[in-house]
């Protein structure tokens, strides 16, 4: 039964159809409503003129449509990144980032308010865990970005000004640990993928995890249609546990076994993320250690120079060290790697910089 808190963006197309049918309305109205939500990107019931008044009235009474008003929007100086502080109905807030790379627009969405995993260099980890997001709150972030692309506000800086651009990719790399909120995240992915909606297929959705082993195994078992990124940062258990406390619960050998199972069962390559911190994990020895760990696996390494956060004193790696790291991986281990383009650092919208103060 729908309640006043039923979030329309949290229903799959089939769930929406069943809801309207249960209310005694024709499935035709459900199909039209779905089109309004994901093709029209409607932000209010008033923007759905072809729905009969009785259907709209029922929806207004028993569902919610757009509970994520923008509390703040900030553009990076280069115009390629826009960070949104979005308000949730219970007064909590999350951050969502619109990123423009060459030839594609990506939404970086949050899966939780805060995070329980406590990685030492991450601003979200530093703020602690408040709650999981619902599927509707996750999908609504992508809808928000898609709508912002279609209707950019007047005077928006040049990098984001091409009206009509389409959202092409979603990365679950915002605030929170997606595999700690497994069911809601998978439900959201089902909605994002719908070919009659945002149509973000498996190739266009990437989920990044700190290394929640049971979640990785479940993804493999269920053959979930998305790319997987695993945050590694160190190639020994001791070094990793010092950066990523979750490694004490899910040790490196168990994590690597789960990654092998995942690649074997899904046939997919995994992206391994490595935040490069000067003097800590960016030496030639570190590159060889990760090379040995991943050699022979279907892997790509994403190197992320450390972004500054208030609670961690480390320094980002120098670009020569990042290049040396890449060269060793490529030449000695045939492992492809990329250095993450630094985007939005001036507005604290880079990896690991997302955090909000308490309201
Ligand atoms: N919770 C998930 C996804 C969100 S974080 C995860 O940890 O994988 C996305 C990526 O940013 C992760 O690889 C994370 O380790 C990295 N990251 C966190 N803090 C960072 C920082 N200060 N600088 C650079 N990368 C950081
Ligand atoms: Fe959580 Fe990921 Fe930040 Fe670690 S890096 S604290 S898992 S959001």
C-alpha cells in the first residue's frame, strides 16, 4: 500500500504499474506517469497535464515526487564540475556532483548520509554515519542532474552551458559505502537502467566499494549489471588496515579472493582504486607490490592523487611519482592504469571530499 512517504522515484516501472492498478486506474496512466518522470523529467505533478485529475490528486495525496531541493550549488572555477548540496525530507543533507569529462557527463551520487567505514583520508568517513539513503533518494539525485543538464540555469558558466546534454554515466562514488546499503542501491540501479527511462545500461553505472566482501560476492552471485570498482590503496594487510579500517573486518586476502570470484563469475574486469599519498603508498616498491597482487587479473587501476580533507594531514603524490607508478604497472606487469583527472578540487567536490555539517 502506498503511504504518504512513497517516493515515486523509488519504484520500478512494474511497481508503479501495480500501484496504479491497485488504485483502480488504467496501466496506461502508469506508462504515461513513467514517461513524465524519466523522459520529461517532470519536477511536479502540475507538469503532468495528460494525467487525469483524479490520478494526479491520488498521487499528490499518497506519494512524493521531488523531495530534494537544492540547498546550495557551487561551480568549480573551470566550469567542469558542479556540486549540489541537496536537502532530504528529514532535514539531512547530501552532496551530488555533476562532472563533465571529454565527451561525457557523469553524475556522482551518494548512497548514504555520511559513512560508517572511517577511511582516514576521506571527509565522508570523517563525518561518521547517519543513515542509509532510500532507492528514491538515490534515483532522485540522477534525475536532478539529468534535469539540470536539460535546463541549465541562466548565466551558468561555460563548461556546463550546453543545453540539452544528456546524462550518460552514474558513479556510486559520492557519500557513503554502497554495499553497506545493498538492497536500496540495487533497487535504484534497476530503476536507473530501465530502457524506457534514464536508460543507463550496465556499462554506464559504476559502483565503488571499500571492499565489503559479502557484498562483492552477492553482486557476483546475482550478476548485477554494473561495473565494480574496489578501493585498494595498499597491497599489504597492515598498510591497508592503517588507511581503511574496514580491512580489519574484511582482510586483504579475503577481499582478493572475492574479487577473483567476481571476475570469474561475471567475466567483468574490476577497477582498483589507489589514492596516491606522498611518501605513504606512491613509491616504486608500492607499485611493484600492487603489480604483484593484481598481475594476471582482469584489472584496471585508477590512481587518484590525494585530495585535501580537514581531518587528514597527508600530501598528494607528485605527478612524477604518479607517472613512475603507472610506468611500472604497465611495463613490468602489463596492467593498464589511469590517473584520475582532478576535477572540482577547488569546491571540495573531488573524490573523498564530500561531507556536510550537521543541520
Ligand atoms: N565508499 C566507496 C565510494 C566512495 S569514495 C569507496 O570507498 O570506494 C570514492 C573513492 O574516493 C574511493 O576510492 C575512496 O577511497 C577515494 N577517496 C576517499 N577520500 C579520498 C581523498 N581524500 N582523496 C582521494 N581519493 C579519496
Ligand atoms: Fe566511506 Fe568510501 Fe569514504 Fe571510506 S572512502 S569513508 S568507504 S565513503
